C-alpha cells in the first residue's frame, strides 16, 4: 500500500472516493507479495499493481464496483486456463485481493497514518476482511506502538488484534490474522489483514570509495535509507555521494556502536564494509558481527579475508559470529565495475533475505516466487 499512499491521501484530502485493491494472501508462485496495492480513482486513473498485469483488468472493474456499492470483498484469482481472455495468473499462483472503497468516512484516520509514515513512526492498518457480520467487514483499526484509533466491533476482538498487530509491526511485517467472531485465539471465521508501515530499512556503507557511491545508488533504488560513513573528511562528502541519505565523518566502529546503542540498528539493517583496511574494518566488524542485523558483508580478496578472519579470531569472535560474515562480499556474477559489484552485493542481500540460492532460474525448477 505504501506505493499508492501519497496519491490515495491526495484524493482523500480532496474528498474523492477511490477503490483500493490490496493483496492479502498469496499461494505458490504469486507475482506480488501481501500488501501490494492498486488504487483506482473516480476518473479511471490507476496507480500501483496487484499482479504485475495478470489480473489488473478484473481488479480494476471490482475496484470501481466497490466505490459504487460500498461493499468490501475478497476475491480469489487462480491459475489461468490458457484462454487469452480468461482472468487468472499465468505464473500458476493464487492471489487473494481485498477490494474496498476508501474515503473520509470509511478511513477517517488516513491523515494520521500518513503523518506517522512521513515522520518515520511505525503504524499499522488492521482491516477486517472476513467476518460473519457484514457490518464488520471493511472496518479499520489503526495501531501504533503506544496508542490505537478505531474499532473492529468489540473490545475483545480489538484487544487480540492490537497485541498481534504490534508484534507484526515490531518485525516490520505485513500479514493476515485469524480469530473467532469475538477474537477467540482458537476460533475461526474472522480474518484481519494488517498492513505495516515501518521506517525504511537501513543500509550502512563503510568506506568512502567509488564502490560505495555505486552501492549507495543501488541501496536507494532498493528502498533502503543509505548512510555512508568514513573517518576521512576529505573523502566523506555529500557531493561525492549524492544518492546517500546521510554522509557521516566518524570512525566506523564508533559510529556503528553509537547507532546501535541509540536503537537505530535492527534485524533489517544491512552493513557493507568496503574499506578493506584492517585499521578500519577489523574494529568495525568486531561490533557488526555481534549485532542482530540482516547482513554483514566485507570487501576484499580471499587473502584479505583470511587475514581479516585471523585478526577477528584473535579479537575473540566465535565461529558462530564469524559465520555471519559474507566475505568476499557479493555473489559470483563476474562483476568488474563498481556498478556491477553493487549489483552483486545487492543480489546477495536479496538472496539471503528471501532464501534464494543465487542460481540461474533457467537451470532450476520449482516456484519462481517463494
């Protein structure tokens, strides 16, 4: 939903109702993950996508219908039967899409949600997408870490959803929750979709070199908040790294320690150490490999890696901690240039995040989308 949020809010401010279609569940090789959204404005303009093209036409019509009849509903799209005019997913997956009308009446808290997103404050929208009572379907409950707004119908259901939504929000996850009609944990019949809006994950690039500039561009493209850090002020300048959100002059290990202690490093954070200079990278990796982060990679030859590993062992790091180090950094793509190397590093980060094997798809079998 984040990709259509700005336009959705603009139409909301102009008191224009729109149709919002959101992927709420996927099975097998579906093209978009839960949370992907498509918005259809009253003038027929479309923003976003729920399937990359497979079922957009059908969803477009359903979104306009939801605006007209004000009835939210979940629609399932399965495998196409091969007919060019059939509605289905040619990739072989199954997609559940929730379609609803959004306006000032159905989602009165949208301005507060947008404000939180703009400030980087985590917030989630919990939507009842299935319930025995039609009046409950489509209701929204907004959940922050310390407060809520709205209701799904009963205190018991709200209480259960708030607890679980905060768990999803803490992990930066979007997903569906299942309960009984009154929020019973072991019940069924009620489904709530939680769309989480958390601050962008961080990419910390250490070493103000040309490879870092390419990595900053790649990180920004992938949606990370990118920081480039180097202890040398003559190299760590904003003009050399225009794609970085921040350029910091500090000793890398000192900066990372301070950021961790301030709570600005989490398990979504990725760290790329491009200095390949022992006086910088060894103290930095001592800190990084002991943090609960998503990725730690270090640039350098195999000889450099061997020397670095020996120094880290002497510094007291365990084999478990050392096993978390991706070094030499990146996947074997045959990269040569800084830009190609950035693609290689990004590919490794993506593969580790989603469990990919880094193989050519043409040489593998099974689902393309895990």
